[in-house]
């Protein structure tokens, strides 16, 4: 770790220790009710295939939990836990044994702790990023991760280049200045050579249309092998591909060989991977060998605690973190709070979903960054009139 990084980390740890000592949760706080429901969300466009899966469509959902307390404080957050997993929280103070300095939320939810962090912030009247050690609000870099295989959708076959231009324009109007483009058509949907050529054509089309100032990365969803990844990088030379994600199933030695190839060619493309891991320790061999430039643990799969642990593991080796996020509106909010805390944070991934039930006005994307509200918890609320029409999965009461 560089001296500046060490001093910054030490200062952050000291600040967090002071915050932890200064804050205390009411001893008589109790959760009195838990409501599970699905938050249905919708994209502004229909999303097609990637290298391994069929059409992703236009609709998604987040399984949510709403917590009520005996103090009138309520919390809401993403939580896919079932009734049996959530029931132990009823009638309990979830923060009885919570050491804030550890940044590890106790309880029965494992890594699915978003709703408890929201409750903690609302009880203490502080945003989550402050509870995690962040000093002040701000903006976090973000990218649009929704550029899939629009060219393979029947309605765009004849004018697929125009469709990619339209999608980039949609993203630019939404405030994005960085995009992730899906590649790997030759893995499943097209002949190998034709698919690989189309991958390059798509990037060329987007780069020419968007200009040199826009950041572009690519995601192969394991649709290449090592020789194919090398061919892709050679063909993409000069297109400003900032990162290559999941070129093949991650293994240390092939990743090291690809990194050596990138270095020998003088390319600047970062090698990224890791969204499929559900254990932070799985990254350790890659970190110790410096086999990746960027770790992409799934935001919800690893949770807040897991992404923080991943970042702490990666930072001394100069490795970035860029949490994976797809099919979730709520995971964007977790990412950007972490982005105000983690020094080796790259960008948050945005799946452009919207909801008319959840109120999240403090999060705005403009000029390539997402604002983070200086509001208790995650700064989220529910539109009660619309929430009344939501289908409840279960309703637990103490």
C-alpha cells in the first residue's frame, strides 16, 4: 500500500471508530412488523440477449422487506429472504450486538442486510455511507450496463446500427457518459467468425457515434476463450475499450496470460471478472497473483459487507472494485453509498429501471455521476397510495 493510501485508510478507520463510539442505538428498540413484497420495475427499452442467455426483456423486480418498529421508525430495502429467515427479527432489537466499527451487520439475513442498514441509518438519523465511514455526501461515477444484443432482435435486424445509436442516445439523455457493451455473439447466437466480427462492428458504431469522450467497456459473459480474447483485443485496438469483463471462465493462469498479452501489446484495457462468486475468499488467489485489474462481486450476492471486504482485499494490490448489478433498481443505491467510502471504487453499474412505488428522488444521474442523498439510511420512501395496491408476499407481526 502506498503511503498516501495507508494514511487515508488510517484516517478513515479513526473516523469510523469515533463515529462508532459517539453513536448508540436505543436499547428498547424492537421490530414489530415485517412486510415482504415485490417491487416491480421497468426499463425504458426492451433488452435482448447476451453471450449465454436469451432476451432479458423490459420488466424486472426486487423482492423487498418493510420493517416497522415500536419507535415509529420504518425501513425499506431489498431482501429476498423467506418468512422463516425473517421471523427471528420480530420482537428483537437487531442492533443489540452491533459493533458499528466492524461494518458487519449481525442477524439472520447473511449478506442480505440492506434493509437493516436502512433501519440503522434511520434510527441514528444518518445516511448509510456515514455509518460505513464516509465523511460527506457527493457523487459517484456510474455506467449504463444495458447495451445488449439489440442487433439480434427481429425488429432491428435491418437497421441494427441505427438501434445502437438510439440506445446510446437514450443513455446520454439519462445522464450517462460511460457504457458497458455486451459481446460474445459467436458463443451461441451466430457463427464464431461472423459473431466476433459483429462484436467489433458494434463497438466501432458506438464509438463513432458517441465520440471519444465517452467511456466504453465490454462484457463477454464468458463467450470467448483465451485465444479469442486476444483476437478481440487486437481487433479492438484504437477503440478505447476501457475494460474487458468475463472473457472466459475465470482461472488464475489464463487471466495472467491475458494480462501479459495486454502488457506486451501496450493496451490499456483492464481485465475484470468475479460476478459469479458468492464467497469473498474466492478472490484471494486472483488478488495475490494480480491476475485481475478489477473485481466485480455481485452487489446483492455479496452484500454491503462482502463488497467492503472485497475492496479491502484488493486495494493493497492496486486492484479496483466495480460491483456487478443487473435486474435490480435497489442495488444501484447500495453501490453508490459504498462508492463514497471505498477508495478503489471504479464505477457503479446501472440497470436503467424505474418504479412508481418507491420514492428515490435523491439519486440523480447527470454528467456520468450519480448523486447520493444526505438523508437517513438510504434516503428511500414508499408512495403509500401506490403501495396500497402492492401484492404482499407475507406480513409478520410480533
